[in-house]
C-alpha cells in the first residue's frame, strides 16, 4: 500500500503527531499522506479503500483529540492552500489557515473575516465546525462550499450546509465528506478601523484566554442561556487536574496540556467536567472537539 501511495503523493511513515495537534499530545500514526491536488486525493482514497485501511482528514489539529496511536493513514490537505479575491468574493482552498487568511484580507481593507484573526484552524475545519467568535461565525460569510462526497464533487450553498451553533451538515453526517474549497462574501471596509478592531479583539483574547499552554481552545459548546466556562468556574474546577490535563486558571472552558498530558487524561477530565455539570445543573455539556479512535 505504501508503495502505491508513494507514486502519487508525499508519504511519511510512523509519524510523530505532536506538531500536528494543538494539544501537543504525544501520538503516532501508521502514515501521513500529503496530496498535491484533487486527483491525488482521489487516488489516495481509492488506494486506502482497496486495502481496507482506516483514514481521516486533518486540518491544523485544533479541534481533535488524538489517540496514543492511530492504526491508519491521516490525509493532510495542507497543500490545498490557494486563494484569490475577486469582486469582494474570496475563493479559498480548504487547507488555508483561517487566522492567516483573515489577517491578510483585513489588512487589504476587506471586512467579514476580521472576527477570525485569532482562530487557529484551517478554512475547511472552520467550516466543518462552524467556528466563530465575537458574535460572528463562518455561517455568516460562507456563500458556497465545494465538497467531495466519496463519489463526486458537489457545490453546496450556505443553506445546504445546515449550519448550527458549532456544527454543520458535514459534522453531523456519518459520511466522510471532504471540504475542498469555499467562497466567502467580503465587503470593503475602512482599513484603519478594521486594524484597530482586530487589535482590540486580540488584546481581549490575551487577557481572557489561556494562550500560553497547548490547548484546543473552547472545549464545550455554550448551553442555551449559559456560558460553559462560567458553569465550570462556579463549580470550583479551575486548576483541577487529571494527569497533566488541567482546567485552565484563566478560562474554565479551556483544558490545557500542563506538561505531558495524554489523550486519556483529557478524556477523563472531559468526563469529570460533564459529570459535575450534569449533577449540579442538570445540563448536558456538548464537546466541541472530535475524539479520534
């Protein structure tokens, strides 16, 4: 199988995944492949299916909890990184880093993506989970999404995506649909005002979020009418640790890696938090992250 994959794209075997996930978990996989284009991606998937090999697609690893070992192949789409702006419409490949792209278009004087300058994910991953902050989200700006459904390429309009709070059609689907690219509607804004707004929001992030330790950002969706972080904080769980997984002392909806946390540490801490919130408030917290098995 590896020989077949080597013919069509770059392949790394027995990969250390510490630099491929924002929790910086010690994790390995059988192999990671880097297709250069859709044809390479299609051939890769066909080979993996032929050999009945498990696989999943990775973005920046900012919303996943990796196991100690993944006995399969990870498809890395970081080479899908082209974008262009024409008539206030941004067309971007799935592997573009959202925060970098948001900074670039904001510095060009375009409004629309300015809310995303601190979100550490790819465009594809951010659409998949409908990432957002400061009162806006990807669902507010995405016009269309080009996906591969395992058989053919489709273009889905915003309404087709069934966006919800931190979710979308793709996240709720059990199918391995892959986002290839998207179109985003921008508007011309005042460059200086946009820069000032981004600076203000950046300073707010620094003051209110734990950005000094490896983490996946917010762990739980906010229940309707509540803030997950406040619920956790009110239970006195800031600083609570299991192994080296710890509830941040700065923001209680952040779990941080305080050294050498394992996926098991993080999952146990997630379960502890959910159990305490359920017991005390009768609220079922919903995890924003995806646990890879």
